[in-house]
C-alpha cells in the first residue's frame, strides 16, 4: 500500500466538508410559507424598482444586446 492512510484521511475530510454544507442551510428560522411570502415581496419590490428605472429612461440594467 503505497499511499498509506491518505485515502482514509481524504474521505474523512470530504465527509466533514459535506456535513458542514448541509448544516448551513435554512438558518433563518422561517417556515416555508413565511419564506415564500418574504421572497415574493422581495421580487415585487425588485420588479417595481426596475419598472421605475425604465420609466425614467435609465435602461442600463443587464442584458447583452446584439453588439457586433
């Protein structure tokens, strides 16, 4: 066995990394319904802000046009 216990250590490290990512998830303490309401409100605000910007003529937001 030329690699010794390196494979085992690598597996342990990978497992620890995967475990920590799973724990970082939904830590905001909201129910799914509350999260949906919050997200919907944020999207409405974003759309209103974008619409207000377009009304003012400042259409600098995103998109890659056909500039050749």
